[in-house]
């Protein structure tokens, strides 16, 4: 499937987005707290990376070595690779400094404490460089986990803005819990969802992204050096010569200031962050889809940026990422180019000069329609490699780096259908980088890495309607990496799907049925076995009895708070009814397994010690009925929930208007235990107004006679028909009229108080009538109704006739559908504000937008 760019209408081209493995500074900058140990050449202790100038902001490569460890072990040495390390760099574990050994400008070692890995969790590892300049690096995650052989994901969705297109993570309110920020293309907003630390998030708060038309991509960084995370968002201006990147400075409490925009190339689709001139201030790199280049904006360190400088790429760049590909201590750029506007698809590598400028691009082939690129060391040789998601190829290209800024030929690995975003992390805790891919066909895929630059076949998980961006983090703090996936959807609202790593649980039964039990006595217990068939510990939050009759059942269990992989526990359930009749409830198990909560339905019947007569329902109400006509029958059921036979002496209708109701039944003279019979009742009013009576059942049960109360309303005002449907009508045009007839079937004059239309879309319907103020007995009048829709879609209302005939007001339901007066030709975007597709065309997704196509 290809994407077609409509040059004459920039806003209708396919939506594009940024890679999500973006810079994230998760902790507030702290002063260096550990004395570094110098093991390389004998540099002076105050030596910086750029002698006589400011220290750079360091950049961490993935993976850490190791990047995962089992909980409860001894302390160990952590190796951190990256760029911009100096004698004075400090490795921080969740913001706390650890004793750090400086090996080189690209390698540090740190002593991690046993207390750091005492229990399962995921640590945020950063590197801080001291002043002058300096600052905190991007974060790399370290998993304290037992490791797993296979992955299972449990998905929850959280509402965002309209057309979610990019998702990033960060601790925006500095509470130690990961939060989400989502760029929404359709309403040009940023949704911020603050995390609870348990895999759930607060409702989204939306911020205006800027003055552009569409918000594409986003990244995170501390642009004004205040220790609070900020956002940079790319925006399409709708022109072919320029776009913008907006900066929203964070307040440190999860809120953000008004955006400030900076000009970049046309249709900026991706943004990445790094210290490109090594001055201790974060800079921005922006890929521009229309102008076929990347804009570099050098940061001033106060949240503002200098004017952009442009560097050429291949055609239609969609994603930009950062890394030191030639290991010279200077950050470089890599850009994924789709060639949607013509040319050859591939990746462009721009080596950095270390002063904020870049060399001319060197290009490498990838797959078909490269959409997203991420950087990591996939074969453990300390040389950075590339992973590229190819939209049309439904695969991921791996380009292994040689460490000199060049790359080997791409090798492709299958992903899901239409992969649009790629991220990385060690999802199974084996110390090897894996890939996560968002496929706009509705799934997210995980490709487990083999540690040698090759990857296993993908495993796909249902993620969202149109997944377009993926980010990685441990959102529930269990030591296993999870996914956040932005769902473009295209409607209001969209969402972000959070896929938590979960275990799998097997419950021995989904239903327990107990034998009939006398009220107040306890049944024998029945057992439910819960088995953890997954590879993670089953964390049991609670086990309880829930439901309508929860008080009739009880449970005891030995599950505690967790069940190890392969282990099991039991739940013992008993039934002690407190009332006669069917009793229903459920055992509800709240845990971290897929499909939580697990439920086991419970049912049983309570019996009285003697005969029982239970009626259901105990009252019947008939709708308004024209005088002299018979209603459809309604039924009541009589059941014996007693241990002895119920003797029935008689069934009859009594009361004020007994002659307005009639009954037949199947009950005979007795009912054995558990047996039932039915009583069928009809309503035939003799006069207008309210009519009441009762069905009486005389028997040998407590409370005899049992009663079913009866009510109904008679009317002399007959309407025909009782509903009008006008079908499809072009907006702002009037339909042919349809007629409702009102007849007085009574023997007295019917007074008509008023005729009108009410309801949701009352203004879309109109009526005229010939009824006047009264109708003599036997007379009729006509009400003429028309439909003139004011908007697209289904429109409804009600015609009301107020009178004294009984059951007033009489009602006729009205409905119709508003349609556009023209259709959308091939290539037009499918959206509510546009006409429907012309005959022979249908809405078809191209990229992550839908267009009218054959």
C-alpha cells in the first residue's frame, strides 16, 4: 500500500510522526555526589571534555551492561556506554549518585548497591556532568527482574485528544512515576496523562501545541536547565515552505507553559534532542517532510533556541534519531526517508562536527517506505546500529554499525502489517536489546533480540484501532518494560493504549452451581483452583465475593499476595442463602494477569422449610391502550421455592376495574418443589383514564393470597401510525410530508390541548394539522410532518398530542438521516466535515489517514 501526497493541499497528505526513543531526563539535576575514580591517562581531576569551555550534556547508548539482573543479589559493576563523558561524570540510579569510574569519554563504570536490586523494579539510569555547562543525560532503563522466556501483554486504553500521533514518556511532575505526553494531530494539542505508578493514569489534560495546523511529533528534554522536563512539538503550518517546532516549558508539577514556536522546514514530522555543539545546552534536530532536509536549532540553555540551519537528506524524511556513529565524541544524526515524493527510500547519516554543524549526508538503503528509526547496539560490539520500520514492507531493517560512521547493508526482519514506529528495550530481561513496533493495522509487535544483531519472529498484540507511535517504560514498577501506543483513530476522542507485561492465569472453572439449600443453612464447600501458567509472578491484589447476592456466599483462600510461575492456590466457596429463590454472585480475583479480574460465577437456590409461593413480577403495567381494544399479553410466573408441595386453591382477578383485565394460567391445583407455572394477563379498557386491578392466588403458602398488581391507561385518542421514518434527506432541503391520523374512538368529545414536536432534533421536523381544539366521537383529523435536516447523520424527535382522552400526551416517534448534497471524489480525506465517498469508493487507510479510494 502506498501513500499519495496531494501537493495542492498539504493538509491532506499522509500523517507522519516521530520515532519515540527520544531523549528523556527523568530526574532533577543534582550536584555530583561521588568522587570519580580516574583509571585512564593521568588527566587533571578538573579536566572537561572541551578544555576551557563548558562541559557537554552526556548521551547514554543502549543497552546498559548488564541491562537487567535478578532481584536479591549482591552489588555489581554497571557499564555505561555513550558520548560526552568527562572526568567528573557521575552515574545516577533513580537520581542518586553511585561511585563512578571514568574509563573514557565514551565509557563509565559504576558500583551498584545490593539494596538497589533488593526487589523487582525498573531503575532510571542517567549520567550527570558537572558545571560549567554539563547537565543530565537521557535515561536508560535497568530492569530488576527474574527474566521471562515469553511475553504476555494486558491492554488498557486512556482517552487523549483527537488523532493521537506521537507518544513520549517522562516524569513530568517529579513524583518518581512515569507519565505520558501525546501529540494529537487533528486538534493540534498535547495530552498529558500523569501516572499513578500502577499502570494507570489520570485523565488527560490537553495543552495547545502552538499556532500550527497539525501536531505531528514530540520529544522531551530540560531545555532551560531548571531540572523540570519540557516538551518540543513539531507543527505543520499547511504551507510548502516552512513549519515550526513549539517548546512548552514544564513547571515541574505536570503542567506546562504556553508554547513558543520556532521556524523550521516545511511539514516537520519528527524531532530529536541532543547537545550537538557540546556547550551544555540541549539542541533540537527536526526532519522536514516537504523540504527534504533536517533543521538544527541550537539551544541557548534558557528554553529558547537559535535560528535553524538546514541540512539535506533523501526525499520525504519522516524520522530523525541521534547517536555517535563514528565514536569521535560528537553526536551524529540519522534520518529515515520514505521517498513518498519520489526518489530512493533509505536512511541518511549526517556526521556531527561537534560545533552544532553536520557533514553532508551519506545514504544507505533500507526497506520499502522507511517510516521510523531507532539507534542502539544490537550486537554488543559497542558500535551503534540502526533499526528502521518500513511501512510498506511490513518489516524492520537492521543496519549494523562499523563504529566509523558507516553501516553494513540492511537485513530485514518481519514485523506486523504496516509498521509505523519502532522503539527498543530489553523486554524479557535477558540482557539483549529487543524491538517494539507499532503497526497501523491494529497491533504492536515485539521482536526479541538474539544479542548478535539478529532478531526472532515477531509476536503481535492487539493494541489500538490505528497504532502509530510506541514508547517504552515500566509503568507499574514491576521490573518489566511495558508499552504505550498512540492510537490515531481519526475520531474524537482518540486514545493511548498501555500494554503491561502480564502473566497468564488458569482458573479450574468459570462457574460453581450449588444444590438447593434451605435458608440459613450452609452447603458443602466447592473448590476453585487458580494456576499461574505464565512466566511472571501472579500478583493477587484481592479475592472477594461480588454481585447481586454476595451475602449468600462466602470464600476462603490460600493465595496470599502472589503465586510463583507454575504454582497454584485454591479458593473454597460455600453457599448459605438468606432468601428464597435463585441466588447469584461471583468470585472476583483482582491480579496482574491478562483478563483481570478473573471471575467465577456462583449460583444456587434458597428454599423455605414449608411450601413457598414466589411471584415474578409482582406488578404489571400496560402501555396506553385504545378503549375497546385488547393489549398484547403479559405474564407472571409462580414458583414454589419450598421443600413441600404448594397447593393452589384458586386464581382470580379482583379490584376496582377487574372487568378491564383478563387472565389464563397453567398452574393447576399444585406445584411441587422447584416447579413453576405461568399466568397470562391482557388489558382491554372500557373507559379512558387509569385502570387498576390485581391477580390473586390463593394457596397454602405463607402470605396467601399472593398478588400481582395490574395497571393500565385507556384512551379514546387513536394514532396511526405510531412512528414515521423519512430516510435520507439532503441537508437543508425539505422532505415530502408524511401523515399521522388522530381518531376519537370514544363516545364523548375529545378536547385537543396542543400538537407539537419535542426531542433532541426537534428543529429538524415541522408539522401542520387539521385537528382544531376538539374532535367529536368518531371523528378524525390529520397531522402532516416534514423533515429538513440541519446536519449530517441520524436525527430524531417526537410528535406529541396533548388531550383529555387518557394517556396524554400521545406520541409518534420521528426519525431521518441528513446526508450531504454531493460526494467526495477519489483521494479526498474521509472525515465528518467532508461529504461521503462517491459511489464505487470507500474509506481506505493510507498511512494513518483514511481517503476515498476504490
